[in-house]
């Protein structure tokens, strides 16, 4: 039984080694395309409309007297992070030499 499991493991390892060349030759273009589309959606017109709605919500909170500076800071930082995300990542990539 032990010998058979060793032979089976060796066979599986050998088959993975033989077929790994095809897997390594594949490009990441489909994954990159999907991620780029997702980034375009999340930082494009939809994000702009959501940011406008957040600012409008702040206006309604101020109008009703329930507006605090922590809410304003959260909204501003959220907008900065969403729309500045590509520049923030590029800054850190350049700082680290990538």
C-alpha cells in the first residue's frame, strides 16, 4: 500500500511537471482586462455620482443641524482616496523603485 501511494504521488508530480509549461506560457491579459474594467467602473462616472450624493448628504445634514466635522472629514477623505487611488499607488511604486 505504501509503495502504491509513493508511485501515485510520483506519477502526479511528474504529470504536473510535464503540463506546467503550458500553464506558465499563458498570459495574464484576461485578468488584467477584467481588473482594468473594474477600476474604470469604480473610479469613473459611477464614483463621481456617488461622491456628489455624499456631498449632497452632507448638505442635508448641515441643513438639519446634525453635521459634524468628523462626517465632513470622512466624506472628503473617501473622495480623495477613491479618485486619487491611482496616483497614490503610483507614488508608492515610484518610491519603492518598482
